C-alpha cells in the first residue's frame, strides 16, 4: 500500500542563546532617519545631532558635519545615497549636500532646487533624483551641480520614497486629496504614470524591490505587494503588529519592515506572513535600515541598533523523506564538498546563504551528485531540492 507523503514543516531560527539587538555608540538620544553603507563606511543621519560615520561596523562613530547646516530642530536628515566616492545627503530644511571625501567635508548642491525640503534621494546610473515636499521630483545629471523639475504626470507634489529597478523608477507620494500613491517613470522622470490600483489613499513612506516583486510601505495601511510592475497591488499584512510602516529593506529573500510602535518585522515569503524580531531592541520606532557585511543596522528614535543577519533568518525546513522522494546530504558538516543523494533521476536544487542570497543553482541528473561550495565562506547554508511535486529544504554547515 502506497504511503501518504507527510513532510514535517517547522521554523528554524538560526540564532544563538540570548542573541539580540545591540545599541551602538551612535548618539542614542536622537532619531536616526537615514542610514547608508558602501560596505566599509556606514553613515547615519539624525534629526538634531547631525551626521555620523562608522568605519568598524558600528562599534565607533565620528561626527562628520563640516559644511553641513547647523544641527537645529529645523534641520533633519531624511535620505542618504552613495555612488562610488560620492555621498549625497537629503536634508529637510537644507536641500542636498555632497561629500567626495568620505564625509570629511560637505558642499550644498541646490542650484535649481526650488524647495529644500528633501525627503528622498535615489541614483540610477549618472542620474540623481530628489523627492521633495511641495515641489515633486527633481533630476540632476551632473552630481547635483544643477537640478531640473521632472513632474509631468505627477498628481502629488509630496514625494516620500523611491525605488529603482533597471529603467523603472518608482516614486511613493503623500499629500492631500486623491492624487497620492505610487508613480512609475520609464524615461528618467520625463513623464510619470500613476500605478496605484489596489493601494489605499494613504502616504507611501517606503518602497523596496526584489526581482519582479515591488513592496510599498504605507503609513496606516501596512505593506502591499505588486508583481506586475505596479499595475495592481495586494495587501500582505498577515501577522504584522502595526500597519504604520516607516521603512523597508530587502536582503536576498528576506524582507524587513520598520514600523511605528511595532518595531521590526521580517518576512521570508514575500509578505505572506511576518515575524517580529525585536529581541533586545530598545525602540519600537524603526525609521531606517542599512545592510553592511553580515549585519543589519536599524535607525530608530533611540539611535542605531545592530544585529547579525544570521541571528534572525527564518527558513522553512522540511526534513522528512518518504517512499516517494528521498534526499540526503553527506557529509554534514562539510568542508564545502558534499554528496547529494536522491532516488529521482532528475532534480533541481537551489542553495541559499543565511542572508537569503542564492549562491548555487543546478539540475542534477544522477542518483548521486557532488556539490562544491568550497568557494563560499564558512557558515550555515540551506539546500532546497525539487522532486516532482515535492520541495524539501535541508540545512548544511560548511566549516
């Protein structure tokens, strides 16, 4: 009698005992509205304490405010972007500032900006986009030396967020009336089309893109997903503790949402469900994110917090085999070279690191196949194998 295939599915948290968020030495009595990293240097822009730089993954911070407006309540850093050796800071109440020497000095680059309330910045090749309050979108093609308004088709002048994928530029807006939502430009901002079908008429505070998936963080509406370039949107709020979304970031297949009062949430299944990952986090207002190395940094109303990504990644593990489909790994742990055994003649496999990044994919056509991950760093990896209608994921340790 044929046995029924039963796969025991459970959640594995790759975390350590007492693992939790750690407060860095970046001033903890201020709100950190924006973070940016080039892989070595980590910048944090605050609301009243100015700009800070860390070159050691957040262990130490140095104020880098030379040339920036004086740090008063009317000057708030809202956006940071890095392109090569150029660092651009968007300041609400100060416009755009550029540093070419790792933050040692800053210069205002506001020629043509008719509104210096800059909420968002984005870079696409040699094009820099600035989203403002009250004046829409501005474009610079010369490192900010001059700016031109590019608002054709925009029905809201309050631009809060950007996301770029190839030649597609998405802008999230706010403002009064029904004109707010998400807008798309495919011609460097020369024209915009509203792509908000299914979105509530609420401010779009954050946008993030992963492949063909576009996520919109709505303040008061939660997270929405579009898989058709913004033509339609669906709410993906199951188990979200707060619908007030302030920030979004993506690392591999992991989506992080920063909320007002609800802290930080993680989804590994495109928003179908969310898990709160607030252990040790001393603030529930998560305003900004940065991924640097293997760490994630959260800018909050109480400074910058740090945590290794590997402590929070959640993976669906199906460890059970059956008479229909069998899948084994040997040896495990491994030095990077191991054998996958299967009773199917052909299987597709994908291997992910703890950041959720796919590091290997292949089709194996033999009962036993050797896999070589010796070029990868030591750590935990997840092997997903597709056998007929069954998908099984197992964990392997490379050491």
